C-alpha cells in the first residue's frame, strides 16, 4: 500500500498522519507532498489531507488550500477512483474542493474545542470503516474551531438514503446538523471527518480507537 | 476600477457569530435588535476599465474562490 500526505503551510498533523499510515503500510511507503507540486507520486493507493490551519484559515478554512496546485491533482486522483482521507482541516479542504458535499462553519458555541468525543460508527461499508462494528461507539479526539457541519434538508436526505454518514457524535460538541462528524463521497472512496483518528492509534496516545481505520484502509488496499 | 464584494451567509443558514453579536448588543443596552448577520467585504483593485467585463470577471472570482456558494451569497459593487 502506497500513501501520500499533503502538506500545506500551516498543516500540523501531517507527521501524525504519516506515522499512522506507515504503521500499517510499512516504512518507506508513505511520502509527503508539498502543496506547490502539480502531481502526485506514481502508483498511489491513498492520499491523506491532514489537520492543521492551512494558509492560516484565511478567507475560509481550507479555501486557499482547495485551490492550490496539488489540489487539482488530488481532485483528479479522486475522480479516477482513488481513496482520499481528509481529517479536520483536511475535511474542510475536501468540502471546499467539492469532493465532499456540505460545508463546515464556526462551532455553534463559538469556542475552539479540544477534547475526546464519543463517536458512533454509522456505516461499515467503506474502505475506512470496515474494521469497525456498525453502531460501535468509539472515543476520538477533536481539535477545531470550525467543525459545525452544514447540509440542507435535501443533502441530508441524500446522505442518509445513500448510507454516506460515516460517523456521528454521541454528544454533539459543535452544532453539526444531525450530529454528523464524518461523511463519504458518492463512490464511498473519499472520507472527510473532523475527529482525529491518527491521534489515537497507539496505547501511548491514551486510546487506540483510531487504529481500526488504518487497518480498514490496509485491508481494502490488500483486496483491491 | 474598484470592485467591492459583499459576502453574506445565505438566508436560512444559522449565523452563530451574528447571534453572539446580537446578544452582546442587548447586554450593552441596545434594545430592539432583532437579528444580526455578519459577513465580509472584499475590495479589489482591477486593471480592467470596462464595467461589464469587470463585473463578469469578479463574479467568476466569487464563484471560484471568494464565496463558498454552498453557504454564502455574494453581491458585487463597482466604482
């Protein structure tokens, strides 16, 4: 399995993401790609867009990153059926590119939230969630100011009808519609989520509930 | 030519920041503020001198970058 982690000025979870991916893919299988690049490495299976504050959250969170040179390559990769994982700022970038629907607004309580939250796994039908149990409750850290997921009624019905809500919060911290913490693309190969699975993959992290996501990805690539 | 772009959250999209401003105004004694919506103003200095062309190009900028049309609407003003 070959993976790449995109780095923007202001990304700060890029190394954590690379370590989590390397944990399942093996040493040397994960590259980092600077935002000014116009193409991705050959033979990639997965692209991850990490958390952080790309371009200082100027204009809107993720807006500038979504128009960077590498974003074009990521969109092309996704449109060809590539797997893309966006966490936190990565989720914001993916909604700004249009690869995922909806938008992320300022938290309803207006405060930055940094804590472990309970999540419910809403679907196991994806390369990212297959190693979880449906409706399993897990604990994953969040750290964001703009995680309030917005979708109109029509989109919400579509996401529900197509089983594209990946995770919901058990105790909604940010005002997201229908407690949504993560959503899948129509082809189920792009996942965006506000919580950080890469921050809970080892015992030393204080929790390991994120590890199953990386195992799921490896399994999907092994059988692909 | 100067262009001024007003970006606002669409009607129906809850604006938590506007709500907080409304509450703060109330606690300062400004009664009767029924609603506050917060947006942003972006000013552009353009080389273009033809107003119609300038408007067309600024609208394209709004669609592509300046506004997130999923949640925001925009208005362009030229002078």
